[in-house]
C-alpha cells in the first residue's frame, strides 16, 4: 500500500513526507505517537495568544534554500528574538555584548574591557565563553570569569545537570560572547515566525492526497523491527519500502545497547491578568529560581489582549515513558553509545535515520530542514 513510512511528524519527518508526496508523487504514511503533527514546534492558542507548547521556537537561518522552501507553506512574520538575563538584580541583554558590558560595569571599566576585546578579537566576531576563559590577559580573564559565573555555570547546571566543561563545547558556544553591539539572540540573515503559527505551516506542508497520517500511534503498535533477520513488518506483513525514522534510535532497536540519555523540561504555562508580564520575549534566570527562563509569547506573536501567557521552563531528567526527550546529552560516553546504534542500523538497508532524536544531534529547526532536504535527495530520490 505504501512504499514509504515516516515515523514522527516533526520537521524531519514532515519535510521528507512532503517531498515524497510532491516530488516523487508517491504515497507516504506518517506514524505519530502524539495527537498532533508538528513535533516540538507545535503551537496552539491559550486566551487567543499563540503559544509554543514545547518551548519557544524562533526560526533563524543563513540558508536561502531553507528559507525559500519554508516560505512555500505560508507567510512568515519578520521576528528578531531578544533575550535578557537577570543578573545581580538587573535584566541585561544576552548574548553578552558591548551593551551588556556597559550595563554591568562602571563606564570606566567597561571602556577598558571593550578596548581590550577589540585589541584581541575582530569586531562583530563571536567568542565561545570557554575560549574566552583561556585568555591569559588579566582583564579578559576577569571578564571571562564574570560571564562564566553569572551567565553560564548555574544555567548550565540547571539545564544539563553539568558544568559547561563537562558537556560538548558546542553547547555553550551556541550563546557566544559577541564582540559588538548587536544584541539580538541570533544574527542570521533570515529570521521569523510563521504568521499563523507552526501548526498551520505543518498542516499546509502535509495537506496532500499522497500523505496519510496516523496519530496517537506508537510505531511499535503497527510495526515490528526484527533485529535477527533484519526484516521490517507493517501490520504483520513484511515491509519492503523505506522506513524514515525520526524518533529515538534506542527505542527503535529495543534498547539493545542500553538507554541513551536525554534531557527533558517541564513546561509550565501561566495566564497573567496583565497586558504584559516582562519587557522582552525571553528572560533567562541563570542564578535565581529553579526554572531557566520565562518566555512571554505576546512578544513573539503580537495580539491585542488584556491577558498574557508566560512559560517557565524547569529542566529535568528524562525518564522513559514519563516525560519528553527534548535534548540529547552531549558527552563522549553518550556519543559512543549512539555510534553503536548507528553502526547496527547499517544492517537495515531500508531504514533512514533523520532528526534530533534519531541522529542524537542538537539540530536547530533550520539545520533539520536542510538535513531532511539533503537526505531526501541522497537516500530517497534515488
Ligand atoms: N546558556 C547559559 N546561559 C544562558 C543561555 C545559555 O549557560 O543564559 C548555555 C546553556 O548551557 C544552554 C546553552 O548555552 O543549554 C544553549 O543555549 P540556547 O539558548 O541555545 O538553548 P535552547 O534554546 O536550545 O534550549
């Protein structure tokens, strides 16, 4: 009936399904365990305010091809994300940049540090905190220690249960120190949010007669992966088509090499009886409270309302079947375990792995759209 089965209706699965349906004009079945499409991008309205159910999703990319592709499925609003961090009783812009410098230090000290930074780094460059920390200049060392202590160490402890050095350097490098005055969270060429929300965008993407969607279904309910014979069954019949799997690779192979650790987040939404709660879309709380950040969605999707909706994110350990695996945890040990799964997957000629969970990578939305388009060309449109 189907030559293609996609597990998971997030960006990875939906882009590939859309390409199969439109480009190849072939039928494709999507199996999704949640009761909705869109994966963690899913949004819905509370009090007529569009909220991101699984945490703030701000789209940003330098890839014109990705931006153009996504613009096929609805209009986008221009949106530049700004984040403040609550430090020593003050809300200051992050990524840490020259504006932050002048807000946290006296004019005189800020000037000296700014001069030092400009003598050592290029204007408008980005320096990961762990790199700045290696500086042997006295002033820069002081600055690096300040930023590390006030912005990174406690936030990372909450978010990952680890020190910044214990996790892959790329994680804290996502929020580098910025040698300049741009205080946007991202400085990519294309930035925005879908005008009518991500869910609508996914609906437009998947609205095609070649695409069938099975919601509320764990793939294990309808598929068997025989690890001995390397055969795949769909509704008890051998499936010889392509299985595009975007879920957890350890679950796919029945945890044969043990569970891969993930980090989860408890998302707590609150309705506020005020027009606005805070001055920016997101305020990070590195050192105070048990949540990492508060996001107020009206700043992202503006709407006239006497009320506002905020989200507090409480990171927590991922526990199988209890909460949601949001982030792979990047340590060498975990990467080795993942590699065992990846190697084992090569025995299955018709399984294609794509996405944050299946590839155990910290993909952003644009990365995953790009990756899915590439995988489609390389492994599916053969
Ligand atoms: N980070 C931090 N303090 C901050 C913001 C970020 O220590 O105020 C670190 C933290 O380790 C976090 C990582 O940088 O996990 C990446 O942050 P980002 O905002 O990109 O995380 P995401 O939005 O993907 O959860």
